[in-house]
C-alpha cells in the first residue's frame, strides 16, 4: 500500500499518515427515458441515425440528476466515518442557475453538514475534468458530482448524438479505496471548437476535422506526460477510457495511444453526455475492472487531461448500488414529439389552469430539511412518523418531542392513486399516489417516469429528487416517487 505523508503546521509541526488516495465509491445515473434516433428523420426529414440516446425527463435538470448520482455514490461509502465528504465539487456545462451556486441544492438534498462547503466548478464541459483532478490531487475527502444535458436544434447532429446523464465519486484517503490515483497530466489549448452563449440551447461547432487534429495531438502529449508522471509504459495500461466531444474523435485518439482495451464510451446507447462523459466512462471502466488493473481516463475538452488509476483488491468486493448495465436494461422509449416538448422546441397546449406562482424563498429556507432532504418527524414516544413533519403529537399532549425521520431512502407501497388531467403540468397528465412508507408515514406524492398502464394499487415506489416546476426563474425542487420495477 502506498503511504502519503501530509505535513501541517498548527501550534507546531504535526505529521499525519494517510492511506492511498483515490476513488472510494462511485455512482452513475441514467435517466429512464430513451429516444430512438430513427424517429428524428421520420418526423423532421433530416438528422437522426441508428441507436438511442438518454433523455432527462421534463422534471429533471443537471442539479436533480447530480443528486441522484451522488446518492448512489454515497451509498457505497462509509459516509458516517472516514469517507464522509469534506467538500462537494459540482461540474456541468448547463447549470440550472447562473449567479446562484447549484451545488448547494445537491448539498441540501444529501443532508450534508453545514460546515461542508459546496462549489460549482464552472459552466463548461472541461469543468468536470478540473473537479476530478483537483479532488484526486489534494488532501481530504471530496464528493465530485458531474452532470449534463446535451441537445441541439431539431434534426441536428448534436440533438441525435447528445445524451443526458450524471456520475459522482467519493474521493479520499482510505483503506477502502477501490482505485488509487498514481499520476496525471494536462495540456491546455485555446481554440474555437464548440461554444454556446449563455441562454442558448444550441451549441455551435467549428470544423470537425480541425477539432480532431487538435484534440488528438493534445491527447497524445498529455497521455505521454501522464505515463511519465506515473512511472509507467504504454503497455502497462490495461484499460483506456476516453471522453471526447464526439465518438469519432475519441476513437481516433484511442488508436493513436496504442490502447490495449478501450472502454465503451456508451455513445451508441446513451449519447455524448458532455460534462458528464468523463464521470460516466470512468464509472463504466470501474464496473468492468479487475483488481490490479491500470486505467487511463482521457478527457478531451479545451485541451486534454489524463488521469491514471490502479484498481485495488477492494474493487473485487465493491458492488455498485445501481450499475450502468442495470440502468441500460431498464429504460423505456420516448416519442420524439414529447422529447421536443420537454426541450422547449415545440409548445404543447397545457391544461387550462393558472400556472403556479413562484416559490417563496423565505418559506423554503424555513423547511430545508423537508423540502430538500425529505425529512419527516417521528414521535419519540410512540414511533409514529409524520409527513410533512409536525411539532405536536397526534394526541395533542406533547410538543417538540419529535425526532428527525429521513425518508428519502425509504421505499413505500401505493395505497391508492388518481390520474389528474386538469392540474397544471409541463407534461400532463399527473399521476398522484397515496404512498404508505415502510416503517410508518403516509403521503400523497406525484409519480414520475411512469406510464399510466404501469400503475397499480400495491405497487412499490422509491423516492427521487426532481423539479416540480419553474416560475420567475426559481426552480421548485422536491421529491417524487417512481416505480420499482422488476
């Protein structure tokens, strides 16, 4: 085991010995819906192609998907002990907010301590490579969250080849490290490749061949430098995972570095997921790796970043909470017209009811644990669970004798349900279900990622963090239920 000596000065010289540094746990999140790209040409008359792409639902954005990926990653780590995150780093090219920090909503949904800082890494595809390099190269436990939604104009290559996803990693020093960081390198290039002005949904692209030549040259140099930093030769790398603007550029680089085995970048089934791509391909590599293998992650975005990791014996015992393979097998189709509506490309007649007013920032601040963390209350004497939380016991005899009842990871059973075609929704109709939670607690909640014919009394549901609506630029985040299938 590699030991690191970390020196700190505080009223004298102190020495802290830490275990090897690297990835302790990870989680990848794929939206439930898939768009068959052959629908595009039939509808628009151009574009499309073969394969599918992942599509974030109308009630998802990069923040909500980041929460879901982080929840999966934290389930695989001892977050109550040595692996507890000491900072949250969030990277995306499409943040839900400008000015306001987006990582704070992730922090709140995960119910992390207030002393744990949360930072956005900037609105660019390369922001996630920066977050990963920073976390791997510094001291302390970091939760790195990567998330993105990629699209383009109707019928465009970006629309067909893009994809939506998120991935998260707990990185730190621990005997539980499954992949040790052993070296890396960066090559920075300023050139016009892909750009988008704030507020636009469409990214513009320069000449593809120019981008390919520039990225391959930068990637080869960064790869060479990273091998030198890690003290390795090219034939000692077992797996190469490449995150590139297009599958073609990624394949071109992989062939030039002499990769023994190239990890599937999932572009044929998920699409190019932008800022989420580095995390997604790294998670896919880890899911398919064996102990003692060397993995090279190559990220091509405004230059090239290479991170080299070596898997430890601990990876043989690690089982992802929800693997990429499992999520790939459980997706459901989405009509192209509905996709265009969700992306704001076409306007569909909404229910003729007033749109919701903007959420109250003051009220949200008073109920953060409930709104973001889905924390109810439990009577300390009777054990009864109340959703939403209350202060007074059901018999009215006791006040403020309640305990927190975290419910985000508690499953439930549908007691009854209704389909509402009148209430306002960006994607009607709404399915409401009364859910009895395991261990106590009952609440009417909205179901998402659900088709009408699937819902039945007795069905099992789990909770997922979503965006109810947006009004006056304020995103109203809360929790919904989704069916547990299979």
